[in-house]
C-alpha cells in the first residue's frame, strides 16, 4: 500500500529546481518580448502581401488557402453565436511563405473526421 518518501525525495527536489528554472526563463523571455519593438511593415510590403493573398484566394487550392488562414489568423474570439471575431497577424517583414507564419501549422484532419478508428481504440482499452 504505501511508498517510502525517500524513494522520491531526490527526484522531487530535482523537479522542483527545474520548475523554478523554467519559471525564471519564462519571465525573462516575456520581459524580452515586452521590450522588443517590432518593425512596422512598409507600404510596399503590405501591397506585396495583399497581392499574394489575393492570388492564393483566387487561384490557390484548398490546402494553400488553409495554410494562408493558419498563417494570418492568430486567434478567434467567440462571445456568442452571433459575435465571432477573428484576430489577424501579419507575417514578419520579408516573410510570406508558410515557413514564416506566425504560428505552427496544425496537421490536416483526414476526411473521415476527427474521431479515432474503432481499431485504434482497442489498443487504448484496459486489459483487466
């Protein structure tokens, strides 16, 4: 029924130290972000970006359109069914490709939906 404290004491101490280090690093990084001034895009950069967006919307396939939305939409705020607000971010100056997007691209969902296959659930069940 019970475990001796000495078995985990050293590990807990190590994890506590690591957690404190990570909290300090997070604070340092947040302070650096707050102190960094981002450049304002030039009129030419904005015009180039507009043209690229229009080209993808007019001539791009669904995959390209999805990547575009993922690159530009930073957040979606939902207050209720009638009030949904997308928050847009413009990629950094000079970058217009998917590799320069402002957030990591999620993987595509298969056409069957997001539910796991029944065969995959068998491996997750308990073997009691």
